[in-house]
C-alpha cells in the first residue's frame, strides 16, 4: 500500500511536471511572440517617424533652396555682391532669413570674403565651405559654431560665379520637438553630426549621449533595423538614419528613440496576463493531475493489496466500479483470480489424482499411507494394504487396443470403489491399484474385503462389442505385523501379489516372510545373471528329435543351461523369466544362436538345429541381424537353422511380427510354432503364416493314452498339418505306447526321454561316432 502511495506521488509529480513543461513551453513561445511582435511594431513606428522626417527634411530643403535661388537671382542683390555693398547684402540676407525663420545666413564671395548676419559664424568656417560648394554640394548637414545645422546654398552669377548665398537652419530642440509632435508614438529625436573633429553634441530632446551610445548609433547608421541603447540611462529602442552631409568628410545621423518601457508597455501587460494565466493553468493542471493520479492509483493500490493477499493464498475479489479501463482491469483481475483458483484446483487434481480414473494417485497414496502410520504409531492401530492388478491386462490392451484398455481401467476403478466403500482406493499406475483398509479387532474383515473385490471385478464387461470377464489378483500386507514403514509394506504387498499370481490368478494371498526371502533370492539371482555371460557360465545342451519316417536323428533342439559357480546347474525355468524381465535375454539369446550355429555347422548336413526365441528377443533384439551374423560367421546353411516361437510373440504387434517372420523365411530359415494347441487363437496364426513345423505341446502327449480327447486333438493337429504341408513334432514322449499312437496318427517326428535326455556337446559327438556318422570339423 505504501508503495502505491509513493507511486501516486511520483505519478502526480511526473504528470504535473509534464504539463508544467508543456505550458511553460507554450507560454515562452507566446512571450517570445509578443515581445517580437511588439519590437517589430515599435521598429515599424520608428521607421514611419523616420519617413516623416525625411519628407520634412526634403520640404525644408526645397523651401530653403528656393529662397536661396530667388535671392541669388535678384539683380539688386547680385549688384550689391558684385560691388561689395555690405549694407545691401546684409539687409537682403536678413530679410530672407526672417522670412525663412532661420538665424544664420551668409555670403561667401569668390575672393573668400564672408558677409554674415550671425556673428557666431567666422570667416574661416564660412570660407571652408567654398570647396564643397564648388564641388556642387548645395544642401546637407554640417557643423557650424559647434552645432549641427542644415545648409542650403545657391550660386550668385554676374554673369560668372562671384559667390554663394548660404542659409543655415539650426537643428535644435525646437526642430526635434516639432518632429516628435508629428509622431504617433512618444518619440525622442536627436541629430548627431561629425565634422573634421569629434561628433558634435546631439541636438534635440535627448540628453547628452555617451561615447558608447554615439559609437553604437554610428555602427547602426547604415542599417534599417532598430537596436537597443541607453538614452539618459533608460533602455530605448532606437533607429539610426543617415542624413545627407554637406561634405564628404562629414557625417550626420538622425536618432529616433522610443523608451523601451513605454514601447513595450502594452506587451508587458499581455506578458503579465500570460504569466498569470500560466500560473493559474499550472495550478489547475497540478490539481487535476493529483485528482487523476488519485483515481488511478487508488484502484491500483486496491489491486496491489488484493495481489498480496492472493500471493498469501487468501481468496480475494476486487470491487469493480464504473466501466473505464481501471474497472476493466479490476474485472480482469477478478477473472484471473478465478482462473488461478481453477488452475490450482486442476494442478492439485493432477498432482494427487489419476487423470484417467480420477482416483488418488501414487503421491496421494504415499501421503495417506504415511498418515496412517503416524496415526497408528503407539496406538495399536491395525490396517491392511491390498495391492492388486488386472490379470491378462497386457493381452487385452495389445489385442483390442489402448482405448479398450483405458475403458477397462476406468471400469475397474469404479468397481473397486464400489467394492471398497469407506476405504482409501488409489491407482498407482498401469493396471496396479491399492486399497488401504483400517482394521479393528475383526481380522476376518480383510478376507471379506478381498473377496468382495474379486467378486466385483469378475462381472462381465463389454467394450467395443467385445465381452470381457476381467479378473484380478490381490496381495495383502498388514501393518504393523508385516512392516513398520510404508515402503516396506508396499513391497511386501507386491510380493504377496506375485504369490497370488503364481497360485493361479483371480485370488488373493497374504504376505509371508518366506516371500521376502524368495524376493531376495531373486534379486541375487538377477545380479549373478548379469555376470554369467561375461564369465562364460552358460552352456548349451542338445536334445535330439527322431524322424519317424527315416528312423534316425533329424535335428537337435538347443537348450540353455546355467552353471552357477555356487548353486550348480540352474534350470531355465528358474532364470529365463528373470532374463526376460530385465532384458538380459537379448544378449543371452544372441549368444545361444551363435553357439548353436557354430556347433551345428560341424554336424552332418541332414542334421538341423532348433533354437527357442523369446518374445522379448523377437521384438527388441534385432533378431534378423543376429541370425544373419551367426550364419555368416559359422557357415551354417540357413535351411539347417530352425527358429522356434510361441504364440505370445503375436500379442505385441502382429503386423510387425509377420513381417519379420517372412524376412526369416526369405533367408531360408525354418520357423516352427512351439507349444501348439495351448493358445486361444492357434488356428488363426496358421492362416496368417505358413509355418514349417508345429510342435504339439507335451500336455496332449501325456494324456494321449488316458484321455480320448487328447488323442482326438493330436489326430486333428496332424491331419491339419498334413493338409497344410506342415511337419509335426510331438514333445515329451516317454513311453513306447505313446510312440506307437503317434506313428498311427502320422506324426512327423518325436522328442522326449524315451529316446534321449538333453545331452552335452561331447555326448552329441559320441552319438554320431557310435552311429557311424562323421562329424565335420569346420573350425
């Protein structure tokens, strides 16, 4: 709030300064304009007064000129001058001077004699005029007896030039006042004249000018522009006009001065009015700016306060007033607050709830689990953790598509909520769900809840026209019996879930300490498995297949064994699932193919080698490149290699699977379908791909003599294979009667303990030697 108050002050000052500068700029411009206009007006008036004086000068000059010429032509006057009649000359000059109202008139004769009516005019001064007169100067200003005078002269001819008659009008205060009275402005006039010496004292209403003012007037005498100078200590706007001088060595200036205070009096009034208006305007602007800044910053201050409360997590709304920009800003702020609240709610929803099912997610589950442990600590509280996932969910998701899988997960979440009402239900990810159950003294409630969940999940469910009967397996761990912390409890519930799946799925199992021991053994086995390939601990065993038509060994199936350094020989069923879960099956499977091809290349040409390929290896192990490399390295003919696959490889992308199978066939590699008859869509696979061989699952062979259905199935498989031109191999043959029955059904080859158990490479070589078959050394 304080920051916005300071902001208000800053805005007010800034706005006021901005407007003040603008107004001052306008006022300054107006001030300059007024002063300039006034100065131009004064200059114009001075020039007008100067023009009036020019006309007066010319009129006076003409008047004096006419009088002088009239007198010089008078016969009696010329005779008096010619005869030197001094009395007549003075009388005539006096009469003419009186008529012209001049005090000075004189005659200069050719011999330099001067006759004057003014005793102040000396002979020397008058005689000095002869040279300019002789040069034709008949009028002008000169300095006589120390004062500026206007001279007019006319020649006296009798008939030749015998002299000059001269009239001199004083340029004194009277003349200047007469000029001032003719001006429309309060003008001060003066004339400055400079003879052979310094400038003569000014004549007129001005006081004596200083040397500086005289020099200033002289410097402007040839300029038509007015200038400022001090006259009697007063600043004045002055115009200097040159006057015609009587001789070349003389100068004359007319000064017209207008006191600046009087000249600009009206302009000063305007300037004062402008200054007052500017001041009032600044005050008005400052007041208006302050009020406007207040109207701006007060809503902003409320928004600032609301933003602070919003940042503190408080619910807040700003009251909207009016419809201006600030009101719209306040409304936008309120809308933003609402959207932030919605977004926070959504973020919280996403942070603690599963997007698909809306159930609490793993984060919220962990918080709830920690809360249960804290609340039950020392209070003797008992609660159970049910960890469950959907059986065969991956198969459904891969065969029917992800939308169908999502629909199944959504339905499973809803059914789980209904079955476990009153208990905490969460989805951890994928098809994994959990239920936290508070338990009192009745421990049987745990069993009842597990059965309710199994029963609720088992109801049929239709999606995209396909009817599914989902099932789930449940692992249960109880606190504090099975764990003292959440992480251990969840791990133990997972182990119990694994046990439930081993028990046949669709059931529940409790955690036992033995499960933990098994889990630890599995983890140790996984660690050892990662080292086994590098340490050369794997070995291939070979089980022969007998051709019933030729009565001889036709091929061998390569079976992997692990010679553990401490546990001895480990069966494939114990480590192959771990290798598939961890992805280690890919490098292990590649080694099996290379080793099998290398050894089979040494055997007779009619002996084939069969290698089992895991679905993981098939889809992620670059199988084609591995086989090509093994065949190229070993030199084994592609037709002697047989790849055995199970139906499970078709569950992940059947189109890509068929493409790879056809690529193997194009190389000449044989493809056999292992464990035929156990899958739910075996016949559809026969239609999709022409297999070279079908291996009948051992479960049918074991029941061949005891169950009529088994015999019928075996007969149907062999007849179907003959119709499709596919070989058949019966697995797990252990009795002679089974062999006879299989011959009767037309089975191509058999495999089992009746003929031979899996044998080492040395046993295979011995078998070939005993049968008289040669073993080629291709090394």
